[in-house]
C-alpha cells in the first residue's frame, strides 16, 4: 500500500515537472527580448568651402598642385634701404696757425673808446672741436601682408596631378580663393571648411577613400530630407552600383530617392587598392530660402 502511494506520488511529480518545463520552454521560445535600436549618427551640418589659400581669385577651374599645403602665405618683402650716416661738419672757431681769433661777424667799433694794443705774445685760445657722434639710422621693419606660422609645406593642395591653373574664385584678382580645409569642387567661398552643405558625406565604410569629383547639387525637390545610399566603388574610384539604405533615410518620396541614386552614380572617388569597396553615403537635401 505504501509502495503504491510512493509510486503514484512520484509519477505525479514527474508529470508536473514536465508540464512546467514544457510551458517555460514554449514561453521563452516565442517571447523575444527586443534590443533598443541605435539611432543613426547625426550628419555634420557645417559649411563646406572651396579649396584655396587666398581671399581673392577669379576663375571656374580649381588649381591642382601636388604636395602638402603651406601653413603661411609666402610674402616677398623687400628690405628697406639703409641710409648712410652723414658726418656733421666740425665747428672750428680758431685758426690752426696761431694767429688771432677770426670772428666772421661784423665788428662794431666804438669811437669813444681807445684801441688797446695787441699783444702778439698772447697765446691764441683754441677751442676744442665739438665733434658730434653720427646718429644711428633707425631700423625700419617691413610689414608683411600676413604673419603666419612655421612653413612646413611646399604650397600644394594635395592634388593627384598638376593642371597649370593658378587662379580661381569670384572675388576677382589673382589667387586661389577658398579655404585650405575646403573642397576643390565646392561652389561656396565663405565658411570654415566643414562638411554638410556640399550635399553628400561618407557615413561608414570606404576606408581610405575621399570624394574627388562631385555632381551639381541643385535639382527639383519639395522637402528637406536625408537619403542614405549604399554604393560600390571599383579600383579607379567610379561608382558601379548604388541602392537606397532605409536606415538613415528620412523620406519615402520616390523623386528624392531617385535623385540621390542618380547623384551617387555621378560621384567620383580617389583610386584604391581593392578591386571593389562598399560603403554608405548620406545625401542631405535642403530647400533654398
């Protein structure tokens, strides 16, 4: 009787354990813990400026000069001419031959006075010559147009080749108007050399690559938006494939997405070692005021 009760109790305990474990298994199998979605990084909204090293310049084609930029403007300063010191004339008030003193001024003789005899043995007074030291010419410091730092570059703008162009800009005059941190394909000449208003930036991937040619960033659209595009670049830097990346894209407007794909395929990047390289770029569409 007791053995039968123990056996029945053990069977019930086993059944309860199986049911509870099975319920927990199905509960954990169908319920999932949702991870919080990481928001995409905020694109920099700086102002991109045309690449250059001067506040003046006129032209449409950007100069290309291989080499690193110079930290300071090179100003050719002509040293001031040094004026030779002119020795002053010595003021001699007596003759050197021991005669009487010579007075260049007219003497007024008083008639009431008797002339005193002149003693020829009287020693002639000789005044010490007053010699004035020649003045030291004041050194004139030439003023340069720009006082910069140490010049450790050769004056280039990191171009891949040389095109012989020296002037570019809208201010007029000679020079390559722009900012040393700017973009050679930008049409803006004011700002601090940031990125953002150029219309496109690299969000991730494409290590070692940079944009070397941009399309025109003016088109017809009716809202501010951001469109992320996944691109594939070949070894020469040409974009051979482009697709919309929903992550980071803030619009479903098919016209804006089509513009982003078209502009992405018109981009040109620098050459790389890999035959193909992929990454994500971000277009920022902004309406003009």
